[in-house]
């Protein structure tokens, strides 16, 4: 099986040296990429340049910000056909559009380094959901697995979060409170219904078996 994985967090530039990001390390995506490579699948990992953890066994390419990842997905999925897309990248919902520093308006891409002795305001623009467009970028019909992370969500809040993920065939949910827990678990949803629950160790096989059920015969 040919598999594409995205991992790590986008870094949205404020100037040439500062950016907005989150804590995603790329660890789960790297674990999956290496585990699936060991199972003799051909894996390509699109990795954030800021990711602390990177896969060791598969081919890699690197993205920076939201636009970089989106363009890379378009290019890669146009050039190659994949059977399975696993979208773990933590994609920013917003990107800086305008910087106001000391009363002066500037675009982030035009600023090498902002002065630190003036008040700063950042105007953010909302990004579209890449996950909703990924399958449209592909020339074939791959199975798309998307990840959804919540923070302390329970019951109805989890269901609401999962239901907001559009375009994916399967949604894998986990919660921030469990990331460092020995009992960390992942729940796989299809059509808003919880189908399977597994540990990190079982996640590669569980994703493969779930995706296999969706592939055309």
C-alpha cells in the first residue's frame, strides 16, 4: 500500500524570525510512518520543519506554514497516487495578515525582524480547512484518515468536535489530557459513530484494517 502522512505543526510567520505555532512534536505521525514502513508499505511523510520527532525509515519532505503544506499536498497528490492519506499535521486555523508595530502597518512577509521596543498588534486571517480539500487534490480516490485532538473534552463535546471534521473517511480522536498517560487511547469514528478503540501500539494496524474495509474491492 502507498501511504502519505502529514505530521508536525505549521509555523505561521509574524516576521522573518518569529512565528505562531503549537506544541505538536510530530511524535505520533513519526511513530506511524516508521511502523507502516516496517510493514513494507511505501510511506511518504510530509513533515513540519519545526517537528521535534521525525520518521527514520521512510522518504520525507518538509513544509513550513499553512500555504506551504497546502501547496505541497496539491503538488504531491497530483504527481502520485496514494492508497491511504493520514493527515496528522496540526494546521493553524489562522495566519497573520497584517502587523501593526508602533502605529505602522506591515505585511509579515515584508518584515525581516520587528523591533522589540514597540507595542505590537497582529491581525489574523482565517484559513480554510485543508482536510476538506485533500481528497479533491488527489487524481485517484484514496482513503483519508484525519486526526482530531481535544483538550479535556468529554462525551457530547467529543462528538461535536469529531462531527466538525469534514471530508475524511475516518476520524481518529484523542485528547490532550491523555497524551502523557500510560492509558492513552485513540478512538476511530466513521460517519460520526465510534467504531474502534486502541492504544498507540495498536494504532498502525487498527488504521490499516479500518482503511482496508473502505477500499473498493
